């Protein structure tokens, strides 16, 4: 999902970008850091999955990168190397119906009532997606636009335009 922003004072931002690219880029990096942090906070707080360990919330990570053309890119994603990152994409994007088979034993076993139930395979119906990162981005879209405008105004003042 991409969030596009527009500046209130397009002319001043265009002049700033051409005459003072370092000041512009530094402020856009700061704006991207603040924006991604806010989306991360919202995604950690507002989701539909039941959190048992808190690992998936902690796996929501941010990064700011600079593209080859100088464009600043803010990223909010599930870190695959964190404890909750291994199953995060399945929660976020859902799963299709699939068959579960035992890996190391002959039977699957799960508790049922006062005993256990056994099966050689189970047809799992799949899970619905909980796209909490996308929803957090959409919920913060206007806030992100305001942040970028605030930092653009700050850069314009810093450059003396």
C-alpha cells in the first residue's frame, strides 16, 4: 500500500527541492521517521487478532530508505527475524484452505472435552486476513500529510525561502 502526500505550498517545495536538496531530503527523512512510527503505534494498538504473547505486535517494524532517485521511502512491515515475524504474514494476509498433516508423528492430536481427538489429517478452512498495517496507514493518512507539510514548512524556513 502506498500513501501519497501533497504539499500545501507546492511552488516553495519545488524551489526548495531544486535549490537546497540536502535540507529538503533531511527534513523528509525526519517526516518519514515520525510518520512510520505513528503508523507502527496504531498497528500495534488496533488489530482484530487475539494477542497471546505480544510477539506479533513487537514484530511490527519501521524503516526509512532513500531510493536511487533521492525519494524518501518510509516502510512499516512485519520483521521476519523477530519472534512474531514468522507467523505475522499469515495473520496479516490470511491463509487459504489447506490440509494439515503431522510432521514427526503418525497422528495429529488435540484436546477435546476431557480427552483427546486424533486424526491423520485435518482440512483447515483457512483464516481471514487482518490487514492491520494497511488499516493503520489508511487511518493515519491525513496525519501523515500534516506531518510532511509541517516538515516541508520547517525546511522552507531553514532554507530562507
